[in-house]
C-alpha cells in the first residue's frame, strides 16, 4: 500500500517535471502588438475613471450624511 502511493507520487512528479521542462525550453512567444497595448491602456484608463468616480461618490455620500446629522441636531435644539 505504502509502496504503491510512493510509486504513484514519483510517477506524477516525473510527469510534472517533464511538463515544466517542455515549457522552459519551448520556443513559444507571445507577439505583443500595438493593438494589445492599446487594449491594455484602455482597460487601465477605464479602471482609473471608475475608481475616481467611486471615490467622488463616496465623498459626496459622506458630506450628505454629515449635513443630515447637522440638520437633525439643529432641528432637535429649536
């Protein structure tokens, strides 16, 4: 039982090593063209714009909540 587990583990390790060796020595390359650069830059720009909008919305919500609290305090005094 133990021997079979060790043998299967060694066989699996051998297969994994072969896969990584193939990946390491393969000649596959990704051709990075200007289209991919443009898509990446567009994605980054959209992400930044969404983040800025989210942050501005959060700031406005905080201001509205503060004004609401101040109005409620002033209303209870008068």
